[in-house]
C-alpha cells in the first residue's frame, strides 16, 4: 500500500488489516523513528492497540537507517507474520524501501574513491548543479534538500554513465508475488489534506516534540517539517510561514512519490477522492487486490 503523503494510506491499511486478519509493516523512512510520532504521522496508540504495527517508532533518533537494512528487517517481519497465519500489509510512501524489499537492491559499480572524494568536497549547490547538467531529470526524482541523496545520485550517474532513472529500473531479483495498490487523491483534495494535516500537527504540539528532539541525527532530522520548525523556534520563521513551508515541502515530496509509483510499481491506482465513504474505500481496495491474486 503506497502512494503520496496525505493520501490516507495508513487508515486504509489498518482497515484492511482488521478485515483480513493482518498486521501492518511500515515502509516510511521517517516513521521508523521513536520520538517524532506527530511530525511523521505515525499510527496513534489507539490504532496500534487494534492492529499490530511493525517497523514504526522503533529506532533511536540518533541512528541511521537505509534501504538495505529496511529490506532485511521488513522481510523478517513478513515471514514472522505469515508464520502465524496472518497477512502482512506493507504500508508507506518510501518507494525505495518497498522496491528493495520486493526486488532487492540494484548492484552498483564499485565505488571510485577519487570520484567520491571529489563529490564529498563539493558544496551541495555545486553538486546539484553538476547533477542537473549530467542528468536533467534527476533533481526532480530526489529530495534536493538532502545533501546525502544529492551526492549519492551524482555518484551513481558518474559511475554508471547513465541517467539515474535507468539505474533505478535495474534490480537484483524478484522476491516473490506482492499484490499492491497505489493510493492517491485528486490534486486539490491532496493539497487540502496536506494543509489540514500540518494544522493538526501544530494543534497536537508538534513544536514541542521537535524541540525535545533537537539532538536527532542526520536521518531523523530530514523529516519534512523538522528543519522548518527549528527555524520557527529560532525566530527565523513565523508560525504561518513555517506551516506554509511544511505544506510546500510535503507537496513537492508527494509529486516525487507519484513519479516513483508510476515508474517503479505496476500496481493499480485507487483514487480515494472518488471513494469518500470508508466502507466503499475498503471494498474498492479489496476488489483491486483480488484481481491480482487471480
């Protein structure tokens, strides 16, 4: 169950889990962290009491995590859930995590120490400019606010001498049959939901949460809203400007997620804007999944 932020994946996954006798396995690069449940929109304690959730809120804020470790941990969860006769429902918007689980990570050329050293020494703006020159489509496909992602994308493009998108189409293996659904919304509906979610975060004391998590490491601190809220706390942004920046960053992220879903997954699309009734939404999701199992 994947798709853009704010589409309603988590609620639908929990409903599916209740209906199918399943358990949710998170696939979100930031919901893995303990200490940021509001900012990363983790399932509420009440929902988690009803439906077991795995790989959500389990990692210390100072630790690093990557797709390879996710695939290992998630596969272990899948096997454990199935061994108990239950249904694993993988849910989240981090497409690389899901693809690493379902197909394994692509093999990359051996690192070139000279290339890596040059990239690491470059200012991030210079690295981004070179990436755009070598592969004009690449900046739209990555989080350009994340220096590690920018530098890694440039390294892949330079090593492979291919566009980043082409490298992402090569995976090491197919690890079995996964049914899936891409959950989305109409553009205006998604934008309104993202804005409402940001407002709800502030009403739920997200500022205090981020203030208490200022020691977070490089991974957790990249969560959308973390930097903006720190700027608000430091007096660099007003509250309204902070909210607006979070909404804009979320919208950009949603666009990248949709691009990934179109190019990396062959799952049917479920537009929840056309299914406002929760019962209809669940029925539509079950219908799409049933066609893949036939």
